């Protein structure tokens, strides 16, 4: 048989193994950084949890610092990507805004690691996010989306004019973020279990009511 006619071997299994290893490392690193922060997390522990060789972490990500940056950036990108999939621009303005508030609250509840990562990145003065172009791209898309919802509401007479979409987004994030990041101290101070199902539902309804009252046009 002519050797020149031999089929070329495709290294798909090796590629799949590399991708799987990276996913395992990222998953383990996310848990470790969320629990212990950048300073407290150890590469040895991440490698052990990921069932990966420690050298592979440095091979794929360069350093613990760069791995943390990847985790934080991915956390924000994943949130913004999920928000874009809500298709809010196909909903009436008031319904769209309510859906966004509801989504934000439930996302925080289902992804507590996100809140911990945000807290830790703020301790580092966002130095990792500053070096990410992806954050700027997805954030601008989100602000533009909220801005279009507000303009539609204003044009239809449902929302008042002059609302800054950035300020509104900060408020939507804050009323959920503060409640959940202060749930332990808050439960003591206010003498109620803030994480009890009825309390969580009441908080969601309060958040929705607060945001809609903020943006609605007054008769």
C-alpha cells in the first residue's frame, strides 16, 4: 500500500481530554476561590479537587492570579449572557423590567458563589476585571438593553423620563445583593430568618414593587 495514501490521524481524543481537564480545573477553582478568596485559595487544593496535575493548572492558566481572573471574568460574562437570553425586548416594558428583577434575584440565589467572587474582587479593587475587554463588551450590551426597555416604557407613557439605565441596574443589583450577602447578620438584627422560603418570596415581591414604583410615570 502506498504510504502517501494513509489517512491523517486526528487528535480529537487528546483535544477532548484537554478541554475536560480545563473544565474540571475551572469548576474546582470557582468553588475554592468563592470559599477562600484569591489569597486563601491554594493551587494544590484546586488540583486535588479537579483530579488534575498541578502542573496542568500552570500550563493552561499561567498562575493562580490568572486563574482567578478567568474565574471572575467568566462569572460576570455568564451572568450577562444569561440576561441576554431573557429576550426582554419582546415583552411589554413593565413586564420586561419585572422579569429582569425576578431573574436577578433568582440568579443570586442559585449562584451564591457569584456573590462571594464579587466580594473578593472588590477587595482587590477590581484589578482583574480592569484587564478584561470581554467585561466591557458584555456590560455595554446589558446597559444598552436596559436603556431600550426604559425608552420603550417612556415612549408608551408607562415609565417616567430621564432614568439612567446604569443607575437602575445598580439599584436592581443592590436590593438583592445586600439582602443575601448580609443574610446572617440581618437575621440576627431583624430577628427573622431571612432565608426562610416565605421571607425570600416576600423580598422578591418587595424588590419588584420597589423598582416598578421607581420607574413608573406618575399620573
